[in-house]
C-alpha cells in the first residue's frame, strides 16, 4: 500500500547533538513537507520541497536542515542550534494542487 | 495573512448525536480546503478535500461544506460514535503550488463522544 513512513517513532536527543528524522513516501508525490506540532500551538511549517534538489524554508526553519536528493525521501535534521526541539514532528506529501497525506509522526524529546 | 480559526476548541456530546464542527478563514481566495482527524499521539488522517469550485463533499457519515464567500466550512458528523473521539483539524491551501500551496491549519476541535 502507498503511504508515508516516518522513523523512528520516538527519538531522544542529548544537549548539543544533531539528530535526523526520516521520511519516505511511495506515493510518487512531487511535494513534501515537514511540520512541527506543539500543544496549543497547532501545526507549524518547518521546510517544504516541491521538486528534487530544491527546498524552501517555512515559518520556523531556524535550527533545522533538510535535503531532497530523491523524490521519495525528505529527511529532517534537528541541529544543536534548535534550542527547544522537544515536539511532535510530522512529514507530509502531496501531488500538485491536491490533498496532503501525512505520516504517523516522530516524537522527539531532549534528555 | 490567511488565518484559520476553529470553534469550539473542545466539544463533548452523547453518543448518537449529530454534530457540526466549524472552520473559518480570513481570505476567501482559497484553492482548496481539507479536513483531517488526529488521534492522540498519531499522525493526521485526511477525511475530506473540497476544491474551491465545490460546495460539499461526503464520505460515509461525514459531510463537509464550503462557503468561500463567507469564509466558512463546516464538518457534519451524523450519528456520532465513541470511535469518532479525536481532534479534527481544518486546513486551507491558497494556490496550486509555490509558497501559496502550503496548507494553513486551524488549531483544531477536540471532540469527545460519550457512550
């Protein structure tokens, strides 16, 4: 079945450490997105990519980085520059102009 | 700047009741609108997608309507069940692609259906 796979489901980060969240889709969608969800804040866009080898900053890109080397993959790195990384991270994809499909999310906690 | 508002933030109803969730947006020039469901600790599940040229979409017990001129959408749930308990999110897309193609979300309505 087609869908979006996010891994890991839970991730723990030590202070000063970079961590990478994986997002893979087999829907043949052009566009992919990363959102951050905090209690009471709703979903906020971190980065998005509409084609391979191109990506754009969203509303809260500071402290994060991405790559889009393959159509199927859009990994997100949470760097040590992100001072408050504890959150629920959601990856999504969509064909142009159509609805979004979301993954099951990764919960990141700083320890 | 487009803003999406969902009222109420939380709703509790007895099982079997028909209910309406509301979504409003400030700029009527949207491309489409999508309703999602989110269970605790889970990702978002798409429920219905309404293109700007459409007035409503239906799926089973769910019906979503869109009134662009008034900047409103409603999600109607018929004969609610405890399994419908979740947070329901509304999101609008302003354009086909580019930065305007990104979804803008409301903060959701948390629904609890009591047996």
